């Protein structure tokens, strides 16, 4: 009898990967869309310039830009550029026609003084922050106020302030205060949206890694696998890698902040205890196996 040809055998239907690829493509599209929207809104916030103060033709323009916020030192660096307009300046605002002094609020460390007919240079000043603690990272918020009063030749002149923010790790909300010739604005500072998303993602990853190690520990201890060296190496590597991962948090938060008490310290504790439990259980299982193993008889040699 001739063997049956393979062509007569029923073929198994091939599994289509389209039902798997389609949800993945949709998730990628949604993630990119949400990320693009978040990046656009943050870019718009950084490009926003808040105008406060007088709109008179003869005034002093103060461009104040936040360069860096140091939450640990509770201060921010403000870059100030002063331009006298109209009859108050000469050579298109490069120099004042008389001695110009800018008085600031109590939170700003130091006033600004510019000599008459001298080129005005950009200055960096420190501004103290209030009402906040870095231990609340990444949910810490701060407040402060920035204000400028100008005197030219001993007489008070109008001031207009143009405020903006260049620190991408913080979002700044500006609330203008009612004024006549001075320019005052109240600031509220909080962590940027991208930093919040990344910090929450870090906490979720920490708990996910701790849960993975915990499941692996349950499997090894209940099965009596002994000392499984690849598993122990993975757990030890996770223990030390988690500390390095925590140090990548933007803004270099100190130990003891919210991200530590919500995730990092507990995840490290769980992983360390799991590693110890696996070692102790594995050693006991290995010793028990050695005790129950039959003794090995010495070979018998024939007598001459």
C-alpha cells in the first residue's frame, strides 16, 4: 500500500497576529498623543510671559526670568534685565539718563543700582521661597513674591515687569498684585507635569519589582528548590539597582521625601527580606538533602 501523501493531511489554521498587533498599535498611538499634548502644554507654559505694572511711555521695563529653582536651599535664581524706556533712557534703553535704583521685595536678596550713562548689565538675584518643604517631593509647592520699585535721579518712576519661567522642573503660576507705579507679582511654584508623571512611574516600578521578588520568593520557598544561584543573583541585583534607580529622580530629592516613604524604602525592605528568606530556606533544604542521601560505599579491591 502506497504511503499517504502529506498533502492529504489536514492543515492547522495559522494564528493571526493582527488581533495582538492592533491593540498594541492603539496603545502606542494613545500614549504618543497624550505625551504630545503634555509636552505642548508645558512648552506653552514656559513660553508664557506675564506682564505686570504700568504701561506709561516713560517707564522702566524689568524682564525677570526664573533660571533655576533650588528647593533644598529654598530659593530661586532670577535673571533681571532692566531697560529704561522713553525719556528715561538713552541709546534705546542701553543706559539710564540718571542714577537708577530698583528696590525689591523682602524675599529678594538685594536691590539693584545702575549709574547714569553707564551700560546696564543683566543681573542674577536670589529670591527666598516660603510655605513648602522638599520632603514633600514630588508634591512639594512653594510661594514667594517678586516686586520692583524704581527711582531715577531720586524720583519714583513707573515700572513694568515681564515675568517668565525657564526652569523645566517647576511650573510657576503668577498672580499680579494691584499697583500704580510699582510692579508686584505673587508666585506659586510646583513640580512640572512631566516630573510628576516620572516620579509616580518610579514609585509604581519600585512596587512592581518588589512584588516580582516576593512572588519568586514564594515559589522558591514552597517548592524547596534549595540554593538557586541565578535567582539569588537576580534578587541581589534588584536590591542594588533599585537604589541607583531612585537616585535618577529629577531634582535630586534627599532621603526621607514622599517617594521614599511611599515606595523606595518599603520596596528595598521587601526585597532584602525576601533575599534572606530564600537563602535561609535554600540552605536548610540543601542540608536536609545531604542528610537523607545514602552513604557512598568505598570500593572493594580484590585481595592478592
